[in-house]
């Protein structure tokens, strides 16, 4: 089976076109004001119209309030909600029930103990995003370009589909896939020329590296 590719933090129609042309399966739209990849609802609604059928539109949110989620989903057609904050399993279950939209919960990993938190989330969401845990001083919950020890994931099997993130780039994604067996990978800062600015050549190289793994 081919490894699915998610390109996150796209901000322009050119970004979307570059990702789709290279075979991206998922397009990530960021709704977090502190991020250089943040989109307004109006901008995201326009951008979503450029995403072809068959490519999933993923909305990244961070500890969203109910009214913010309602406004987002009323304006932007998305296929998957990515919860990238401190949402508890109960909160994840509540969001999934209220919205009726499939949910992917991001869980930060720094050591083996962090893996224990995955089980509780797998019971309440459709997918898991295994990311590098951000430093305590980090402003962003993801997109920091940090990796973790991928060997922690070797030989592990989980009950829901999972996606690998955290510091992936064209130069290391093939190794990450070989070490972890990741069925899906997610990249954001690893295909940028500067924070929030996607690079079409880097997107192409990333997708090519995934296909070669």
C-alpha cells in the first residue's frame, strides 16, 4: 500500500496546485491565529474550492470552542477535523458527536511514556497524528520542525489509522517511513522556504521521497 501524504499549512491556490500535482492525498488548512499558516474563514472557504474531489481537506484547530467550530464548519467544507491542542479524550468525543465530522487527534511524543496516552484517544476518534512534543516554551503546538526518536514506534500496531508528523522533510521522510512503517505522513515547515511560505520544489521532492521509501 502506498503511503498517504498530507501537506499542511497551505495558504494559496498555488500551494494547493503544487501539492495536488505531486500526489498529495490530504490538504491541511490551519485555523490558529498564532501560526504563520493561519487562515481566515473567508480565505479558507475560497481555498477549499480549489481542492479537487478525492483530496481530503483537513482543518487544524487548537483547543477550539464550540462556537468557533460551528462557524468554521458553516463556512468551510472540510472532511476531517485535526485537534492539535490539549483536548482531553472526553472533549474529543464531544466534538466528534456535536459536529458529526471525523476527528484526528494529534498527540505529542518525546519518550516511550507518552505513547501510553494514545490508547485513550484511539477509543474516541477516527485517526491519530503522532507528532513531536513541542518544548514547554513553544508558541506553536506543531509545525516547529522538531523530530522525535522514531524507533519508539517500531513494531507498534494501533486500532485506528495513524499519521506520522514532526520535523519531516525531503531528506529524512523515507528513513522515517522505513523505521516506523507509517501508513501516512504529514509535513508543514519541512516544505517551506520561510515560515508559512510553501516551496513547490520542496513539496515535489518530499512527495518523491515518500514514494521511494
